[in-house]
C-alpha cells in the first residue's frame, strides 16, 4: 500500500529509468538542478528520477540517494553518483519551489511470499546471461539472495522494460519479468555470435 503523501519532493525528469539498488551517474549543469542537488546534499535528503518519455512524464519513478559527489567544477556544475532506493507515484506536480518538485506516495509491494521456484529460475537465467555476455561464471552464493531489482540493475535493458519493472508491486511478478528478459537477451547474444561466425566463414562451414 502507498505511504502517506510527501510534499515538496524534488524531481528530476530525465530520459532514463532508475531502479532501486541501481547506481546512476549524473552530470548536473542547469541552475535549477544545481540548486536542487545542493539542497539535497545539505539536508541529506533524496530526490526522484522520473522518465520523461516523448514529452510524457511517467507517474511512477524511483527515489534516489546521493551516494557521493564525484566532482565539483568552478562554475558550480557537479558530477554525482546516485543509488536508487524506493519506487514512488507522482500524485501532483508543484511549481512553488526553485526546482521541479511534487507530491508523491512511496510505494510498497503487496504482502506475498516469494516463490522459490520462480526466484531460482530467474537467477539461473541471470547467471546464464552474465556468462554469455561477460564469460564470467557467477557462484551460487553470489546470486542466492539477489532480488529482481538487483539483477536488473546490472543489465542494460530498454527503458520500457525497466519502467515495466518499476510499475510492478510484487516481487514474484518482477522475477517472472526479468526471467523473460534475461532469456530473450541471451538468445539475442547467441544469434549475434552465430551471425558473426557465419560472416567470418564466408558462408562455408568450418571444421577443425
């Protein structure tokens, strides 16, 4: 269930989707956002990233905490690293602050137990994708407790897929979705590798 509404929550509309646990580097250069970030740093508070898609601002975004300031420039620009924390729903936009803000509701998951079979299948698909993409074999204890968000945060999915994950309010549903996404990504990698092998062979099958 949503928590009580929070007013004056700083918002950063961007062409990206952030997920809980995901690290997001940002370059801050507009005056209003410089003011927003400085306020968040001073108050040790969070702000929200919302996807601005084709001039449509999505209603579900992700709150992020400033993990650290990477660089401060003489003209006030900042490079920062943020980490996603909690999904939220934008209830109403506000125009009474020096930077974009709104009234939000922090979102919680439905109270249901995680299905071990679904989780194991999703983690197995994740291990397979990581091996196919990086040649790294993850150990079982590295993934045994990973959530759908934690796995998805390390994969460069399309924005629609990431927004779909953010919109879901049940871990089982997210695990099913990432399982499908991981399997589809692995198949695409396999197809690309086969296509590259065919191109190198000049149409001939190579033996030995």
